[in-house]
C-alpha cells in the first residue's frame, strides 16, 4: 500500500468540502471566511504565539471527587454548581406550573363534537377532522 501524497489528500479534502457545501447550502463567502480563519489560526496563533502556550490547564492532575486534589473542591470548577442550594420562589413555581397545566382554551370540533385544548385540536380537528365531509 502506497502512502498518499499531500496533493492527493488535498484534492480529496476539496471534493469532500464541495460535497458538504452542496449538502448544507453553505455559501462561498462562508467557505472563504472559514478557510481564512483556519489559516489565521494555523499560522498566527499556533505554538509559541498562542497566549496559553506553556501554561498548564487548571484541572491538570485533579481527580473528580477523591483525594486532596479534588475537582469538586477546586475554586475554578463551576460545573454543576449553578442551581445547587438555590431556593425557588413559591410564586414563581406556581406561575410556572400554571403555564404548563393550563387552563387552556377549550375548543369543540364542529364535525365530531369532540372537546379539547384549542392548540392541539387544530391539528386533528376542524379543517383536518376525520368526520369532515
Ligand atoms: Zn373533529
């Protein structure tokens, strides 16, 4: 098996890109912008030019919840802390429930006389009713 040359790989990638473009209806402008950004990232901020070059990631060496280096206890770990200990306002809770439960407008289908919530009844009844005609 012979190794593919860079030109071959480029040609394959170009044809793949072309297929993707046709599939997703992406305009040429977006493709050009994407390629420009890609080139920029590859040349201008790669390696030592990257601001994070040579720095360790904040979670390096941390395990999730065991040991002295616990990720849970780390001040930089914000995952899953958003709603912990947050007390929900009672009125807000009630309003939210009301929105879900209703009351909804009750509509009656003129063809089969069935009653139900206005929004969903429009899907299967009125002009779309089985009994219509
Ligand atoms: Zn009906």
